[in-house]
C-alpha cells in the first residue's frame, strides 16, 4: 500500500495542509501518516529549561500527540491515519519518517510557525532533500 506523509505544525494553515494530504491519499489509495515534530530539548536555549528537561520533553510530546489526535479524527478511516510524534530538526524528522514508511508523497505547508528554523526553511529543506515527491501547500490555496 502507498503512503502519504503529512507534516503538521501548530499553525491554522495545518488544516488546509491536512485536507490536501487527504486528497492525495485518496487519489493514490494510500494510507496517511500524520507527523508532528517537537524540538529536541537539548537544542533549546537554557532560558526555556526552567522545569526539568524531562518534564518539558514530556509536555511537548503530550501536546503534539493531542494536536495530532484532532487531525486523526478528521481523516477518513479508510486512509488508515497513523499519528507520529517525532523529535528533532523538523525537516530531517519529516524526511526520516518518509524514508521509514517508503512514502510516495510528502505534504507540507509553504510557511509554518517554526520559530526555531525560520519561515519557509522547513518546507524548502524537505523539497531539497526528500526521497520522494513533495506537495507544498500555500496558504489560501484550494
């Protein structure tokens, strides 16, 4: 079975990105892997690490998993939605999931709310390094 990987962040644009991924998955009769990347706590500035690192890491993963469940609930069951919370640099983590799942397509937003890496850098890096096709969804496009 084919696989479509969709990278979802905290932006309001993520719903549009998810819907584009659903369309791709339906067209390919593929399963849909929904990915949310959390930053590695070791790469965060010390000012962010007031609580113990283990608590911060756990909170980041819990928030990401909860956000993905909202997206999973909106995906048709026949697409076999699989949520994945991964840790690391967003573009590398997305590509790693695509490799692990032998993805046919990765769907990403053109611009997210990736404060650490900067606007557009994640999608550009995914496009440049992906092992498969990449669909970049622009804000406001149908």
